[in-house]
C-alpha cells in the first residue's frame, strides 16, 4: 500500500521568508505526484503536478516542487511567501495509471504580515 | 466553467439516522470520486466511478455506505445508519480522462457532516 508523509504539521513564517514543505512517499512503482492547497473557506485546488519529464515542476502562484526519485520525495518550495499563501497544503501520490490519490495529512502554513 | 457542485454544504443528524450527499461533477468529466476527510487529515478515497461503473470501491464500508452514479453524471453517497464516527467532510471530485495519462482531479466544496 502506498503512503505519504508530511513531516511539518504547522509552519509559521513571516512574509518574504522562503518556504519548503517536505513530502515523502512510499510506493514501489512509477508514481504521479501532486500538491494541493486549501485556502481558508475554499475547496482543494491543484498547485502543481508531476507525471514525467523534468523533475523540477513549476506551479501556480510561484510555487515549485522537485521530485527526487532516490529519496522518494516531492518537496514544495516558494522563495518568498505572502500573507495570501496562508492555507493548508496537501501532498498526494498515486501509482501511475491507477487514478487513486493517497494524500498526506497536510501542513498548515501561517504567514504573518 | 462551473466547478464541482455538492449539496448540502452542512448536515447535522442524530446517530442511527440516514443521510445522503449529492454531487454534480464538471460537465463532460467521466470520472467521479468520493473522498472522506477527517479533521486534521488528508482526504481518503471511498469510491471511484468511470462513467456509471464503480471501478474502485475497496475503501467503501459497504455495511452502511452506498453510492450510485446513474446515467454517469450526478452521484449520490448515502450512509444508513450514521454513526458518531462518520462525522467528517465528504468531498466529491471529478476528472476527465483524455487518454494521455496526464489529468487533474477537481474538488468540490464538500459536505460537512456532524452526527450527534
């Protein structure tokens, strides 16, 4: 069975600080990887996804993530956070072609102005 | 375009009562998912439909949960009878399988169920 670990449950940053949220997964085959964001009072939205190709993936709102296969990791980064980035971030993985996402438990990011 | 629509947004029921949730996916999306999200956790897949066929229901507690997707569009998820532990957010998502392997799941706002 596949699993996803997000080690940071709650992160507090000041505006303009750099962000890196960790995501590690456990799965024995080819994977597709996703980061979703849930802003307060809103539904889950896709930030970025990796299916194949360049392991450095760029998403919306200045976010990027790097797939490191040898480390089973897909960490999310942003060089300078804004107050509007306050949200909950979920990493998700699926076995390629399976259409069954397994989510991590989420990281709550709080950006202080 | 309209997103995934779910109703009701909130529901409070007493234990042992039945409850139903409704989902209307994005127009043209052939795949529909129901997820359960407990407080402080990520969503967990309950069931996945390809058109009207349930192709993955391995995580659906079939003794009390049921789902249907008549005509391959709208879907209903039912719990009968509800238990206290069913209190959670029930999310619906949809996606379009274009055959390229690259896809995205679009989520609805969810139904927050409270069982008292």
